[in-house]
C-alpha cells in the first residue's frame, strides 16, 4: 500500500544504509530476563525496547546504520500491526522514556531508528473503528469503508480484525500524517 503525497525522494542517508530489522517482541527481553516460553507462536515472548537498547553495540558491530523496528504502538497482538493507539507505545514493550533512550543512544552510535508505521489499517478494537461500527452517526464512520454497515467493511486482505482506513478521506489522511509527524518531531525517528 502506498499513498503518494509528493514527489519527495528518499533521504540521501538511505541510499547507503544498512538496515537491521528488529521484531521487538522476539528480539531481547533486556535486563537479564529470559524470554517467555509460550507454546503458542502468537503469544507474547517478552522482548522490549530496553532489550533493543542493550543490543545496540552488537547491531553496530554488524555494520548496521539503521534499525527498522516492528510496530511499537499500543496493540493487542505480538506483532503490533493492529494498532489501537498510534500515539502510544505498547506498555509491554516499554515506555516513552525507554524509546527516548533507544533513539538517543542509537544516534550517538550513528544508527538511525525507523518505525514500521502502518497507515493502511488498524485493530478492530481501535476506538475510532469501534465508534464507526457502533454508531451510524459517528464522526469516524467515513474513516472506514463499510459495504454494509456495521459488519461488512474493507479490511486488509479480508482479515476482519484489520479494518482499513479510508485514506481518500482528507480527515483520515490528515490524522495519519499528524501521527507520523508526532513521532518524527518528538523523537527524531
């Protein structure tokens, strides 16, 4: 999914970047803690943002110049691609202070942080979607595409737990741009 908003080119640094992807929940619990040992691969394993910070020297030793983090936003799942609040860090992964520390330490090592930000869909438990699905007069109803309200709606690859944003709607698109701007301006990602 892409939604071009300009003819902007990638930044110069990205041309030669060596990017290391980190699936936060599966990377490192940090603080000497052990991973959880769930029998369900969809369960939480315990990786944290602090755990990523602890491994920055290792990542740097591999020659990485950027870390691409799996989604760290509030989410009910281990993977985070179903955000419930795009302005908040998932508490089981850490805090804003943990994330600030990660960004600051990474930057001192010449490593950039890239957030896996999904402007295409959210969790079906996201408050805007819940409002749109429960109230025909919700101000968020048009932020999603309902074929037959309330239970037939456009979703990511037909996965009903991942309702798609209606990015053709200026208000929904502006919301996504505001969220991206928030993380860029507040944390320098």
